[in-house]
């Protein structure tokens, strides 16, 4: 019994050391991940954030309550800065769901009314009459899908395609 207690005491400093090393590594990895995207956007493009963004308006549904995005095909060039102005002129709630696309861009901010959200965004919900502005820089070229994830809307054709080219 006493030897067990002694053993665990001998092991304790090792465990603490290991735990400390683990924590430092985790912290470094987290800082690395957090810093990676903004650093990329600012260092590769210099004054990019000071130049005006290219503006595109995308309607989620329309006044006739048709289940579609207008336009349904969006094209971007990697490394340029864009503002997508999302509007919902319909009487229904809609989503802008494009998770793979969201992973391929660096989001500077999303602005809705007097609220500005910074950091990664994967999905936006717009209530009838809602407006939001998504400011971002596409980073990774590819073809991505867009859909409205409200039940039945994707099936009814509320889908789109997003292309990022170099
Ligand atoms: Cu919808």
C-alpha cells in the first residue's frame, strides 16, 4: 500500500511535466490555426483590405415566393475581396448554406444591421425582408454547392453553384 502511494508520488512530477508540454503544444497549435487565415489574407495581398470590395447581390427567394437563388451561379477569383449582399425579398425564411465554400474563403466579417460578426461563417439564415453583407476573400479554387437548408427548399430547387478560380 505504502509503495503504491510512493510510486504515484514519484510519477506525479512526470505527469505534470507531460501535461504542461501537452498544454503548451495545444496552445501553439491553436494560435497557429487562429493566426493562419488572417495572416494569409493580409500578407499575400498587402493593401487588399483597403481596396473597395467587388459587390454582388444575391436574392434568397423572390417577391413571388419562388424557391430559388438569384443568381444561382456565383463566380469568384481567388485573392480578390468581395461583398455578397444577401437579401430576402420573399415572405419565407431562407438559408444560405455553402459549407465547403465557406471553408475555401477567409471571412473578414458579416454585417447585419448594426451587428458585425467576425470569424468563420458557414451558414446564414435570413428572415423575410432580411439583409446581410458578407465580406470575404476567396482562397481555394474549386466548385462548391449552395443550397437553402429549410425543409423542402433544396428539393424544390433552391440550389446554386459557386466557383472560385485562380
Ligand atoms: Cu429557402
